[in-house]
C-alpha cells in the first residue's frame, strides 16, 4: 500500500529526470530563454501531476 507519493518509482524517476533537464538547460544559450522557461515549466509539471494523482 502506498503511503506517500515518494513511494512511487515513476515519481522518483520524474525527479531524477527533472534534475537532468535543469543541468541540460544551463547549457542552452540565453537567446533561447523562452524555450528554457517553457521546458522548466513542463518538466516541473510531471512530478506535480503525479503527486496530484
């Protein structure tokens, strides 16, 4: 039985992928800042949506 969202393997993977995404986005040129912002927003929505169920 799940007691917390952190018990979900897919949730933990989404957090790992979010870290990787942020590391990658640090290398993207400033001229692509809109894409960076959109990518961060989309990346953060995955674990958030999983937590909401």
